[in-house]
C-alpha cells in the first residue's frame, strides 16, 4: 500500500519538476571558470529519492574551455554529486555510520523502500565520510562563551587495530609471528564530563557529553619536527571544540603508551594525568595468570588483592607483591610499567578529589566508536575507506550529524 502511494507521489513530483523548464536560461550559461557554457539540449537522469527513483529532465550546458558538461538544475536540487537525493544520501549516512554496508542496504530497502546495491551504499557512504572528514578540519570553534562548561572535563586517548586489505599492509611490520601485520592502528580522542554521581558517590559519565574523533594517522613526533603530528592536531581540534582549556579542572586519561603522554605534556601541561585504571587491572590480571596459571583460585585471589590495593592508591604494596615474583618476566614488566607511570596512578588521591579513574571509559570508547562498526568479521579496510567511515561514525555518534547537514545545505545555496 505504502509502496504504491510512494510511486504515485514520485510520479507527481517528477511531472512537476519536468514541466518546469526554467533551468534553460538561454543559449549560454556562465561556467565556474568564467567562460560561457553552451546549451546542448535536455538530458534525463534517474535519481534515487526517498519516494523511489525519479527521472529528472535537466538543461545540459557544455563548457568548451573546461571540456566539461553540467546541469544547473542538479545544483539547485542538491543533486550535484551523484545520483542520490539529499534525503537518501542522509539515510545512507545514518546506516553507513551504524552498520555494515550490507545491513545498511537491507535497512534502506526494508524501511524506506530505497533500493540501492551494496556497492552503491558503500561508495556513497565513503564519499560522504570523506566530505565530513574535510569539514571537521574547518569546524574548530570553541563552545559559545556564555555556554556552561562542566566543572571537570576529561580527555582520553587510545588506539585500536582494524583489519586491513593485504595491499594496504605491504612492507609494514606488525605483531604476526612472521613479523607482518594484519591491522593498522586507529587513534581516538574522546572528551566527556562526569559530573553526576552514583549511589556510592562515584562519578559517572554524563549521558550525551561524549564526543569522538579518530583516524588512522600518525602520532609520531620527532624533536626536529616543526609541526605537530596529524593526530596531535586532531586532538587539538577536538579539545578546542569542547572548550577543554577553559574547564576549571582537566583530566587526561590513557593507557601507558608514551605517545599519549607526549601529546598531553605538549598540549595541556597542567591537566591531571591519569592512567585509566582498567588498563592497570588488565596488566595485573595477566600477571596473575603468568604467576599462578589461568583460572586457579590463587590467581584470582592475588589479582583481586592487587586491584584493590591499586584502587586505594597503595602502589608500594602492589610493587612489593610484584617484587616477590621478580623471577617471572611478566611480573618484572608489570612492575616497570607501574613505576614509570606511578604519578599517574595516585588513585586514592584522585578518588578523594572526585575524579573518575576508570570504568574502562576510554577503552569502551574505542570499542563503541571503532570496534563495533569497523571490526566485524569479514571486514577489510583501505586507509581511505576506513578513515571515511570513521569520520562518518564519529560525526554521527558525537551528535554532530545535523550540524553537518545544515552547513552542507548552506554551502550548496
Ligand atoms: Zn569552464
């Protein structure tokens, strides 16, 4: 029933647009290059719209100087870059950000009656993602000066590998037994607030306060480099957009990776540096397994005791317990890790100050923002395609999708 009604509506729209020939403005039309383009008759093209396919007739002009043809109507109708109407492209953006291209193709067909091939969904979503990635670089205004910033802002950095196509990995070394790699690292910056408290008074992340920005890009910084790395610049943009520098209190979270603290020292030297406690717990758990064997009661008790000491900020107790097993490599490495980062593990002090130190905030950010969409079975990415979908997803899940479409519509006008 609905399908039929849509088809009727589509024919009506088609007839109305095609009856209007005002897009033929005369024998010439000014090309973007400034030279006149010549009218070469009308051409019909089928566009995929929310009502279904629309065959639209348009006046076609050709510029000899540029050797390109164009239809002014495509621009006025917002159809200039492809065969999808803005409404359908927006739908493709939603599904491409959230689910696989195949699931997206099915959702578009079943929910909206829009019938595109999987490849078409993929191409359109990636093209849109590239547009969003470019747009993101230009939108770095701080929040409105009269807006209320939360008392404390948290900024977290993390990295996660996504599976890549073989040709994208040639010559790259990695963790496979033969020294090759199957993945490339996506680096993520996430900003949030946690002003709310649970029943026990522990800070919990404020719903809707989380934003994400990520890409497969370098965070490597040499002393001789005059410009910050691509990822450091991304962190700067996200921090600016969130007014990170203006929050009364700033906390910077990460695992122990050195690049994370290098960027923190550089960009926010007065932010409180905190190793996400989730990562330390994980290290302690793996160490417990190495000492007592997987799944033994001793292992569980040992790990539980160390994590409890850690949470209370009793770092010396943890180190003393590790020293007992100094003969085991994992225990030595864990001890080194804690000693290197111990100033970032003053959890007793942090908790007393009302700061959150973990619930795997950053880690789950990576899982949600990246893993859930880009690490499903059978997915293999190119750098370009992966970065496009990452940009699309981060925009969508950070609540920035509508703003993007507003800017896009303004630009087209
Ligand atoms: Zn031209």
